[in-house]
C-alpha cells in the first residue's frame, strides 16, 4: 500500500520540473493526480505518460492568477475524482532584473503569480478542505524566502510572503484538520533555471551541485503524507546547504 493510497492531489505547475517529479512520485504512492499548468502541450503529454503507466491522471489548463480558472480546476477535480485531499501549490515564475529599472508591471506580474496566485489556490483548497473535514497543503516558497539575493527583489519578496502566508493559514485552520507547510528549494535543475546560469549556481551551493526535482518530490511527499502528521505552519528547506552559510 502506498503512502498516498487513493488520495487525490492537485498539483499546480504540474507539467514541469518539481511539480511533474512530485506527480510521478505521488502516483507511485497510490495517488490520483490533477496536473494544472499554463503549458498545455507539456501538460497533455505528461498526462498521457502517466496514464500509459496505468496512473489516474488528469491535465487541466489553468492560470493560478485567475479566480475563475482556479475555481474551475477545483470543480473539475471534484467532478472527475470526487474529492481533493492534497494540494501542492507550486506553480511559479522567476526572473532576474536589477531593481532600479524594474518596470512596475514586471514587479506586479511576479508578485501576482508567486504570491497572489498561491493565495488564490490556497483559498479554493481551504474551501474544499473545510467541506471535506480536512486536507493537506504544501506551498512552494524558496530558500530566497529566507535570505536575499541581488536582482530578484520581486521574486524574493513574494517567496518570503509565501512563507508567512503558510504560517498564518496554518494557524487559522489548525483546529480544522488542515495541515499547511512550505517547501523551500535551493537551486534545482529545472527549466526555470537558464542553462547559462547553472555553473555559477553549482559553485554557489555548498554541495557543489544543483538539486534534482526528484529530491524535492521526496520532501513534498513527506509534507503531504501522514509521515508529517504533527507538522503544520512550518518549512522544509532543501538547498544543498545554501542557507546554512
Ligand atoms: N528550480 C529552482 O531552482 C527553484 C528554486 C526555488 C523555488 N522554486 C519554485 O519551485 C516552483 C516550481 O518551479 P520549477 O523549478 O519546477 O520550474 P518549472 O518552470 O519547471 O515549473 C513551473 C511550472 O509552473 C507553470 N506556471 C507558471 N505560471 C503559471 C500560472 N500562472 N498558472 C499555472 N501554471 C503556471 C509553468 O508553466 C511551469 O510548467 C516555483 O514556484 C519556483 O519558484 C524553484
């Protein structure tokens, strides 16, 4: 029996990187997965890949910054699988830009996806969890929610926001059988990291390598399963030692 046997998990950013690796591990552990992503081509191909392995998977194209689309993908999840047990609130974007000439529209776009979008997904998840009598949420923040770095003020501010949003929601719903924690990845080898940056990011990491999405998936599984049953409002930082410096 898997650690997530017959659980239904919604995974935003589920077509790529950390979200996709988590979906793979979740289905190995017996879960049914709903992959939400803007990238329809990748999402549909990945849905098919999982189905070919006899997994129960559904891809839904959705934008986490749209209230209507967030409500719609939760509705589709309930219609297809009957419930939502786990929400991996993971979709995000990252850009490097000096702050003194960062357009306000670019600041807004980053915060809109990386913080507002996380809230919109969390709000809908909470509505379903309250109806069902409980649930588990994992929000993807970043090690840059803990420490600063030059050139990523909007991203880092949003990720810091995700950490304290996680704590605040966890406290608000702790008595309702709802656990909410955050994952704080270091530099992970996914499409969000430009190829030309990889060498320098390896050098900046004490373990002198990038993390793998599969290593994040294991942490998300821990936070999503009963293995972390007494844990809420907390963070798991998986960063090859970066924030120990
Ligand atoms: N890779 C890293 O080094 C790293 C480090 C720290 C935190 N993170 C965070 O991990 C999360 C996953 O990133 P990843 O590294 O797997 O990158 P990724 O680019 O492989 O995956 C992110 C996915 O999110 C989707 N997405 C973006 N905006 C969306 C929106 N508005 N609505 C729906 N889907 C949207 C993208 O289409 C993409 O498929 C992000 O929140 C990112 O900030 C990544």
